[in-house]
């Protein structure tokens, strides 16, 4: 089973017990976090795609540690001008472990059909009343 989830503006394909490095999350080390913006879930038999996200589905994870990513070098140069600048930075990241993908059970279809029937009966009753009022 896997899911595609949006975390801190980036999309990740995750599965249970997977280690993942994401942009820094405001949570303490050892705490649990839940991500509600799940875009796709595949359980091996059925694929569910959200429009744009699935409601009632979440991905649970545990924050392992806060780290810094590898250094990114920013080098600027203008040729024939004697201009050279070398800068760099290390992006703050968080290491998380996916603990599970939870999805809610779909609502029974009988309730949906009964609401359609009651709406139809109300509509016919309203048309009968307006027809009687016109006479």
C-alpha cells in the first residue's frame, strides 16, 4: 500500500515504515505528525484519486530528527569584470518515518439514495401545490 501526500508544498510517494527527508517541520523530535493532504492511495486492489485531495484520509508519521542538508554552493561571476562571489547555505530538513496510512470507510450508498428519494418527493409535492394554487 502506498500514497502520494503533499508535505510542506512538495509531493512524496510514501509507504509504511519508509524514512523520508522533508523541509523543516515545526514539531519536536519524537512527536507524531499527521498529514491530511493525501492526493492518491493505492492498496493493491483499488486506486483512489482525490479531486484535489481525499477527504478523511491521512498519513501518520513520527519526527526522528532535525538536520541540515548538504551544502549548496552559489557562485556568481561576471566575466572580464573581475567580479566573483562564492556563497553557500545548508537547507534545514526533518527526518520522518511513515507509521501508517489511514483512510475512513466510505459512506453507505443507501443513505445517499434515500436523500435523493426524499428530495424527489419534496419536488413533486411542491409542483402539485403550485399547480393547485394556479387553479
